[in-house]
């Protein structure tokens, strides 16, 4: 599992149903029992400042238009993660980085 991979997770609470998520944790941090992810949803909202659209294609494994919710960051135990279904591309990863910078206040 590496940064940019799309996996299936099921988190606790309001967002607990199984859903795709993008791994955002650095590839240099591999010795932990958990992984940082941002959840994805097929409920598309006009929040392009901090959410990113991803159309289904041959590399990401998605079946329909999906939005990456950078405002929904979770730490998930690796043993509770599903397999890798695909990955986002290099340009999408760059866009995701910019949106995470905004959401986390790293550019403030």
C-alpha cells in the first residue's frame, strides 16, 4: 500500500460504511499498524476548494464519478483495510497535495 493508492475502508461513526479511500500517508512511514487515508464519496458537492473529482478509469478501479473528501482524514488499522482497487494519477496526487495543504492549514 502506497501514497495515492485507492483502497476500501470502513471507519467508525457517521462515515462507517465501506467506501473507497485514498492513501495519503508518506511511503517513508511504513512501520506503523495504521495508515492515513482520505475518504471518497459518490455524493458530489460543489466544494472544489477542498474536494477533488475523480472520474472512473482503467487505473483507479472506480465505477462512477467520485469525490475525494480531503476534509475527512482518518487513521485506519492496516489489518482492517481492504485490498488496493487502483490508484490516482500523478496530476491528481499533486492536486490532492494542494487541497490537503489548504485543509490542514499548512499554507496559513
